[in-house]
C-alpha cells in the first residue's frame, strides 16, 4: 500500500475523495478564521459562526472516523 493511499483507505476513502474532503475542511477553516478575525474587532458580527463551523467539522470528522475504526 502506498504512503499516499494508506491513510485515505483507513478512513474509507480513495486518494481523491480524501483530497476533496480535506479541501472542504480547509475552505471551512479559512472562512472560520476570517469570521473570527472580524469578530475580534467587531464582537457583534459573526457571534456564533466560528464555533458553529468548528462544531460542524468536529462532527463530520468524528462521524467519519467512528465508521471506520
């Protein structure tokens, strides 16, 4: 098994499915970082955005891991 496919296979994905999933997480994290930065200066904006994204991503990742352990 290749070092490029070992982890994706362990979580039930092929290389490209894993790449797509990882990029979707990155996109959400960039948006969460942007929202959190704005919130730092203007606390009345994005009051629940970052925590909601983190909770959503945690749920998606834990759900995926629990189905392949």
